[in-house]
C-alpha cells in the first residue's frame, strides 16, 4: 500500500525515471490503451495521409492509373503557372480585405461588451453567425445581395444609387465574400478578445478612471497592451483560417467571375477533382502549407517582439 | 470581500463629478453599437423567413415590403415533402425535389456519430496526456499539436484517395471515418480542462485501490462534465456545418447531408430566376437544429469558446 502511494505522486516518479518497474509498466500499458484509438485515428487520417500527400506531390497521377514519379516537376511547374500565382494573389487580397476589418470590428464590439454590456445573454448573440454553416450563410447573402431583387439593391435603388452586382462583378466579388465572412466571424473574434479583456483586473481601470483617463486613452494604454497574447492567438488562427477560404466561394462564385475569386483552395480543388491532376493539386496544397507556416511564424515573431518593450 | 483597491469615498465623489457626463456619452455610443449588432446579426434570418413565406411571383412585383408578400406556407411544405412537386410548381416553386427529411436524417446520423466517437476517444487520450506517465508522451502530444497547423486541404486529397481505395465513396463510414476517432483540437481542449482538475480525489481513489479506468470514468469525466458536453456539441455543430469533405465523398442522394443538398439544390435552380422562397425555406429548415442548440446552449457555448482563446 505504501509503495503504491509513493508511486502515484508524480514528483516521485520524475526523480526516478526508470519506468521499467512493475507499477510503471502497468501505467504505461494503460496509457497506451487510452491513447490507442486516437493514435490509430491520427496515424490513418493524419500522419499517413501527410506522408502519402508528400509522395503524391512528386508524381503525375489521375487517381486511376499508376502514378508516374516526376521528381520536383509539379513544384517547378506550379511556380511558373500564372493561374497558380494569380490564385496566391487573390487569396492574399482576400486575407487583407478580411482580417484587418474583422479584427478591428471585433475589438470595438469586445470593448463595448466589456465596459458597458453586462449579462451573458447578449454575449451569446455574438456566436450565432459563427454557428451557422458556411453554406447557409452564403445562401442567405446570395439572396440579400441578389443583383435584381436582393434587398440591398432594392434599398440602393430606393435612395437613388445604382444597383450593384456584388457576387457577379469582377471588382466586387472578393470584397463581397470578405464582407460575408466578416459577418460570420466578427462575433466569434469579439468573443475571444472579450475573454482576454475580462482577465484584465478591474482595478486597473478604476485607477485609470480616478486619474481622469478617458475610455479611449484607457483602451490604448491599458487594454491593448495587456491583450497582446489573446490578440496574437486570434490573429494567427484567423489568418490561417482566412487563407483557407473555400465553402463560401464554392456556393457563390465558384472562382468567378472570370478568375476573380479563384483562391488557392479553389485552384487546388479544381486541379484535383475537376482535372484529376492529383500530383499537381497536392503539390499546390503543400506550398500553401509552407506559406501558412511562414506567415504564422512571422506573425508570432512580430507580435512577440513588441511584447518585451511593454513589459 | 475586503478589497484594498476600493477607492475612498472622496475619490469616488471626485470621479463621479469628473467622469459623469463622459460615461453617459460613451454609453449612448455603446447602445448604438449594440443595436446595430443585433440588427445586422438577425436581419438576414428575418429576411430569409419573410422570403420563404412569400410567393415567388409576388416577390418580383413587391420586393420592398418588410412582411411576406402573397403569404403562403407552400415553400416550407414543399421542402418538407408535404405537398407534391406539381402543387409546389403551381404555387410558384421550382418543383425540384428537396428530400429534407432524408438529408436531415443523414446529417443527424453523421454528426451524432462523429460527436460521440470523437469526444469519447479524445477524452480517453486527453486523460492519458494529462495524468499518466508513459514513454514518448510529450513527443506524441507535440506531433498531435503540430498537426493543427496543417491546412485541411493537404489531408483532404490523400484522405479522399484512401476512402476511394477502400470503396467507401458514397457511404456513411466514408463521411464519418476521418473524424470518428480523434481530432487534435478535441484532445488539446480536453487535456487543458483535465489538467486543471484537482488531484486530491484521484489520489484518494488510488489509495482506495481504484484503477485508471475507474478514475477516468468516476472522477475525471464527472468533474469535467460541462467541458466534455460542450466539446461534444461543438464537434456536432462542426460536423453539421462541414461541406467540402461530405461533398467529395458523399454526394449520392442516399447519404447526402444538408449542406451538400443545399448547394446541389442551389446549383440545380436556373440561374435567371432561382426559386428563392424554396431555397430560403430549405436554408432555414437546415439551420433549425443549430438554432435550437443556440437557444438552449448559446450562453454556455460562448463561455467554452472563450476558454479556447485564453488558454
């Protein structure tokens, strides 16, 4: 009994790393049983596909015939492929339309909720658009923004402005899609930021108020600096998500008009499932992966670099 | 609570006179933001409802009326299969068949299985990662975490190939398999909660001779009931909303889920004049389960989601 009591104390376990002892072997065995289903799921649907994807990206393959190994040809061709490069620019354009506005609006909403709105009933309203499927959100806005009958255009018409084609125009399609996704994600962003804000002790604001600081000043001098970790999290995850936009485009513009909204995921989808160029598509997806890793690292570096100044 | 930071009466008085008017002005701004937010969040749903209850013909002639024009339940009835295609056409619908009940059943089946399987197996793994000591624990966990960085599309193509090779295209197991055994996010989310559970009860149970599974089942799961339930619901909703994967592997009528069905329904309708009342009726019906979850769980869900941001 007494040995067992010692054994279960994690600290004691760490001092003696010889996990080959009897009780230790049992714990190891149990632990592996506990993680076994996840390990199988991970291996079959994450690890092996990742490795297989890497292999496929070095082949020319239409899914049905035998893959031909082509070395780095897919990557070389992609980098010269005007359509692929265009899709990268279009995606970047989308991210730039989407993220800054979404984050700023999220911040404003979070401040309003943090300082003035009490009761979590209101807060859950922020979650509603985020809970809706992309497909449903896309359909709702397809109707609201319909060039002929959509209420937006009817309204524009009523106040004497020309009707707009929104999803149907080369120039407007991307901003429109960005707007739709801001509608869907801004509340979620605000909720995450709000969670960070509520961890800031209230007496910091009390002190600020006593010193006669305005809400605006308190926001810039207290809230924003203390919010850095949460903002980093929000920015990194939302940028990574934004780069992968697909559903909204699949339902509304299908990459068009012309190629105005052919973002990278739509390009990959077309290469794989419309042209059956699986090697080419997989190589493109891996380039996206590399881009995302770089973008995330740069963001974290930038946001952390400032952190030390403020500490 | 004795709080040393509480301002003295004189200070409070000073603050009141100095900040009184400003707070009022800020508050008005806050209420305007809140009112706008409520309107922007809810209007698309209201407009969909108004459209679904209108007659196609009358929508053309009276696009501005805030109430349904030519009020009719026909679109809902058609979507629910309560009237024949002929009757639906007579009422101005497209007459396209939308087997709502079948798609709903499919979506429920798929989402429930993934939510239950993924939550259960991820909880087991999360317990092992949070509490048990075994070789390679940290390495495996780090690899799981790293996979969160991999964009979905990278794994979608090889996973599609795998499901294709297994002959699982257009089967339930094909749609369910990748999410059934785990998701790195679920394991990470639950591990964070399990780490926060006080160890005293576990230690006591161990001394009483309880096994690891008993501790997991009788102590960890009950104490983390709320988070486990919330994760189950988030997983359910994520699966409910998923589009690309079921679109790729489950387009056939008999396994089609709602998101796929809606996008197919939309692409079948003629481009010039889609059956908007029909489409909006289907869209609203497809979002009813999410709405129900939102109404009953919205508050707790928003709290759980906030937790993901600050950890």
